[in-house]
C-alpha cells in the first residue's frame, strides 16, 4: 500500500484568514483583528460590539459560499503536493459544509491541486481513522493548522504522524505548537522533506506524552 497524506486546506494549502478579514470590513462593517488571541473575540462591529460565536460561523459560511475566489495558494503548497503525489495518496480534509464541496474542489483545481476532498465538521480524528481503515496506508501523515485537530487525531488515530503548520505569518507568530503534534513547520519548503522522510521510514508515529 502507498503512504497517505491527509492535509487541511485553509492556512495550509490556501490563505483564508486575511481574505476573510478584508471581506468582513468591506461587506459587513466588521473589524477583524487577525493577531488577537481568540478567533471569535476579535470580531467587532463598528459600534464596538463583539459578535456572538453563532454569528461568526454564519459569516464563515457566507464567505465560503461567495468569496472563495479571494483566496490565494500558500507558497510552495502546489509544488509540494505534486512531489508527494508521486509516491503517496493525498486527501484534503477540510472543515467546511458539504454544500461547499464543489466550490472547494474547483478552487483548489485552479491552483493545480486536484486530489480527493472530504468536508467535515468538528474534530478530524474520527474521519482520519476512517480513511486509514479504508485505505490501509503504510504510513500516514496529517497536516493541520489547528491544535484541536492534532489532539483529536492523537486520540483516534495515534499511529498517524502529526505536523502542525500555520501558513499565515500573523497567526503563526502568536500560536504555540500543539503538544499533540510531532513537529511544527510553517513553510512547505521545509515541510516537504520532513513528510517524505516519514514516508521513507515507513514507521508508525511514536506516542507523545505532552
């Protein structure tokens, strides 16, 4: 069996947060402090009132419904996936609603990224474990920008290698490395050899004791 790379999309393959913030200001009069510590707290309307979490998720869905065209590819991502695809299967596991699946596939395809795309809500450990059971890879590498998903994968698919990557520099600068990740690399030029080395070794990931 071939190795398997399961990767997130936003802030791993495509930049999103900066474009989301620009759109919030233009279309909704909402200020978004990308460098704030909490994703929800920094969203305030022009009266200074913070948005409720439910409203934030509504706005994210609106963004993915009509504004995916704003997003640009993370430098080196398409080239890295092309190289990885020579020897491994690739699945893009993205936390957006099923209604946006076709748009995400088209969006990625425009940048030369054409791989299986799965939509998800919530933690990624369960769907990753299902992929491993389905595909039976020799070794699995998981890449995501959010620590919560590394925790989920560590719980449900502990044999998968976990790479914490945050491609947005403003987020990366203030985000600690997940204790449930085996490595933290924020650039694809350095992530590519790390991933290929895990494939070449062909070993399950060691347990971590954060």
